[in-house]
C-alpha cells in the first residue's frame, strides 16, 4: 500500500514551513518511531517520526524548500518494490508522530 | 537593482538587516533581554552573538527603564543603539528616557546633539493578557521628534529596520506577534524601505481601508470577502506611522471617496482618527468610519481576546455599511458612526 506524508499542523498559527533535513532517501526503510524529517517553523523545529513501518519511495520536496501545511512531502510504501501511482499521489496518509522543540 | 527575491522567516529578515547594518557601522550595538547567546526572544538575532560578541550584543536584566536610559545616553554620545523591549507594554517603564530625553534632544540642543537610537518592540494580542497585548503606537505618534514604523511583511521588516539603523533620531520599530509565523519574499539586493511612505497592497474603487502591521492581513481578508458582493476595497498599509504619508493616503481616498481605518489599538485618539483628520484637512471631508479593539483590556481568555480584537468579519461589515450595501448579520459589532 502507498502512503503520503504531508506537512503536519504541528504548531498553531503556522501556515508554512521550511524543510530542514531529511533523515533518509528513496529506498530507506523506517521502523515505527524513526525520525523521518525535520521541519523548521519561525521558532521551533518539528521532528516528524514514523508512526508505522514503511519504505521511503519518493521525496516531493527538498531540504530548504518552503511548503504549506497539508501539502505532500514524500511517498512511502509497505514494501520496497510496490508500483508507485502516477501522478504521485496516495489517498492514505502515513501515520506519524511529531515532537516540537 | 535586481528584482531577485529570497524567501525567509520574519525573524530572519530582522536579523539580516541588523547584521548588515552592524557590519557597515561599528557604532551600532544591540541591548535587551536575551539578545546575546540566546539569540533574541523571537530568535530574531540568531547568529549575531557569534559574529559580534558580547560587547555589541548586550544582555540586560529585566529593567526596561535602565535599558532605555542607557540607549538614550549612548545615542547622545555618538553610538547607534538598538534597544529591544520584548513587549510594547513595557516601553511605558522607559518612556521618560525615550520621550523626555531622546526625542527632545535635538530641540533642546538647537540641533547640536541627536539621539539616533532604535527601540525594537512587539505589539499585539496573542493569548498573553492585559499587559502583554497592547498596541500603543498612537501614543507614540504624538511625540514630536519620534519616528514610528510598523512592518506587515518580512520585506518591510528588513527594509524598515535598515532605515531605522541609519536614522538620525529615535525610532520605534514595532513588530506584531502574529506576523512572526508567516514567511515572505525579501529582495536579495540591499533594499532599505524609506520612512514616510505608505503602500497600496490592493487596488480598489469604492472604499480605502487604511491600516498597518498585522491588521493588513485582516484588511486583505475582509476586502476579499466583500469583493464577491461587488464592493471594491483598496487596502493601504501605512508602514510608517510617524511621519505619515498623507500624499498617498489622500490620493487613495480622493479616488475611492470613502475611508475606513482599522487598527488593533484603541480608536479613541487612535491612528485612525489622525489619519482621517490629516486626509480631510487636505481633500475635504468624506464618509468614513473606524475600527479598533473594543474599549477594554485584552484578556488572556481566548474567547474574550477574539471578541475584543478586530477580525475580518467585523471589517467586512463596516465596508458594506460604508459602501452603502445592506448589512448582513454578523458577530458582536458596535460599529462607530462617522
């Protein structure tokens, strides 16, 4: 199954974030609890962690890019060899947890 | 000049301006609470302590009167201090040094001395209650010798701070807490924004909506709301409250024929009445009304805070009323008559 990771509404009032750092690349397998990406707001860093196991397939935005809350960041799948949809959209959201520091 | 832009957070626009001006002028230094290794209450000085060290990024105790007094004295002796008062409400403690000394110094010495200091502060309501939410810029506008500016975007924050740090007299530069989360595009090339210039953020034919700071966003939202009803609203961003750009304001109201002023401060002796009086002195009276925070202290209770502070619905209702369109039912409105 294909999942989409979107920018979480982690900090009240924030409409847009900047991507600080990805912690993997296409092909990287994440276990539940692994750090996927760090996002930057005006005053905090949001650590987005996997809430389920999955394989990162496609990055839809790079470090340094600006993205509005709710827009897609990446696609994941259960298995590394699953076919990706075209256009690259998934109906299911990847389950995530996030810490704001 | 290149029109290339780069996107950044509000705080980054401020820190860029301060970094550039500190690099160009060794007499500029910063003082205030947490401006040193902490990087500023809003991280607006991130990285500057490393660049300029403790002599030019000076942490002060919670003693606003002392900080303001030191800044005024340093300015009179040839430095260009940027004194940071985290909340505008606490400028009151330092008014004596700012108003009685810094703002009057040029007059008292027949121009032999000036006090080129910048007070950087933050206005506006965001859940912090009666003594951390106020917008008292109208008080400051009435002080001869004081310049007052308030950006609504990172580009203006950058440009106004640069001009402030080059100005020869005391400047109060006012950020708004609710503006910080929103990034914006800033010119890559150095781009000071001149004082005394207002900017038309949205063109319109029926009403001129004049405002500043965070309320520019509320105004644009309200203008959008009434557009579908056939009301064309021009939004003018003051940017500079003292001096006021009466030419741009008058030209706008002369074109549209109506004026609505909007501010987050109180309407009594507020920015709006001054704007209206100055425009009407020039072009004659026009239909107008004003919106501000309701006459009560802004509570930390979020329901009461939202009830007090102007929102787009209230502004849209005033625009309809002013444009001669029928009122629709809306929330808690006590629209003041012109």
